[in-house]
């Protein structure tokens, strides 16, 4: 299995990507993985030289350009064809790699992935899925920001794509789907919510548990949360800010305790986005994983592992089957 890793995406590129790639190939679960680091080969080789005993399974593919925050996402393919994002996705498109991972510009990765990998037949709005920690198991939020102005049929597709992802990648045998709304009762919400509820309720291929409110998410009552990208992105950003606030607050409080016997390692791991890797762009003819620009090596390592699990599980093929395409 060959996974392309955009080596020029993070704020600390290429150091975070190189360290993350090394960590990923050292994992026993990734013994079948080869990572293609795409980017400025001089910078990448210099960074690799800083590591001792670099394992096999890492190769470098030169891409002289990189995408910056100043670049328009829609024009990247045309104006920066030699950038690490475009070159990396081209390798995936042409079959030289099985998946693509990047912590570069989210908009550029999304736009370039849509152009290079193309949506699966019948998929109108490929969504971004993001894993959220809860009191139970992780749940998948989608759409997390790719699509605004959705129709009920789009949210129905999100539910099917999310169900496939949680079953294939997260090993949930029968993923529960909830519709994010302002109340639990059927008939609540705006026209989009009411119409979507009816579609989800009437689909025998989904385990739809009804509407869920924002306060219910943290309890872990469902595996897939469906909403449009506007609502999803607001929820995601709030979720991330609260997690960071809690971690900072605990650190301050513990600093004032002389004999702190509580092990908060588990708490920090639960709230740390680096534990969950990247966000998959679902409904495409390939595997594309989007990471946070500030991703540390651990997040990159985990994103590569997520991509590998998606490929092994046949996520793309199963997504098409789930939608009866």
C-alpha cells in the first residue's frame, strides 16, 4: 500500500510530516505501508538526515512548489500545478498511490481532491467528516464545513457515507445516525430538518435514532451526526475551543496543587485532536484525508494510519455500494 503524504502542509513543514511518516511506518499495524513524501526534495532529505535509523518504506517525490494561505483554493490546480498538493493528488489519481494525506490549506485540498478524484457517481456534495470525543465512543460529524445550503437528499447521502466510514474504519457494526436539530421531536426545526428527518426515517438501510440536540452529543448517544456544513463547522469550532479551554484550565488548577495524585493523561488524550488523525473527505473516487495546519507529528502519524485503514477496508468501493450506485 502506498500513501502520499504532502510534506509541505503543516505550519512546521516538513519536520512534522517527516517525523509523522517515520512514526507511522514504524507501527506494526502499518507494516504494509509505504509513504511517499511529496514536496521540496532538498528540504525533505535534509529533515530526514536529522533522524537516526530512518526505516524503509519512505520515499521522496519532488514537487518544487507549495500552496500558501494567500492562494485561492479554486485556482491552485491551474496556477500551481507543481505544488505538493496537486502533484500528490495526481499520483493518487493515476494509481501510483492508494491514498492522500495533507495538512495544507483545507480549501485547496478539498478543491483539488474534488477535481482529481471526482465524486462517486451520484454523489452531489462530498462531505468532510470529523471525529468528536464523547463520554462514550467517538462520533463522526458531517458535514464539518464543506457544504452550505444543503438539500435533504444531500444530508441523506451524508448519513450513508458516514455509516460506511464508521463501519469500515471505526469497526461499528451498526452505526447509529442522528440528525442535529433544535429539539428531539419529529417536526422540529426548519424545512431542511423536517424534510431530512422524513428521508432518514424512511430509509431501511440506516439505523436512524431521530433528532439529537447539541447537549446530547457529549453523551455518546450516536455514531454519526448529520447536519449541513454551516451548522457543522460552527459546532466543530466550538467543540475545539472548549476542549482547549478545559485542558488549559486543568493545567492551571493542577499547578497550584502540591500533591496532585490524579492522572490526567487520559483526559488530555481524549481532548487532543492529534489522537484522531485527520478528517476524511467522503464520497470521492479515492481516499483523501485533511489534517489541521498545526498538526504535530503524532497527528500526521495517526492520519496516515486512518488512510491505511480506509484503504484496507475498501472504503471507496463500499461507499458506492452503500449508495446503491
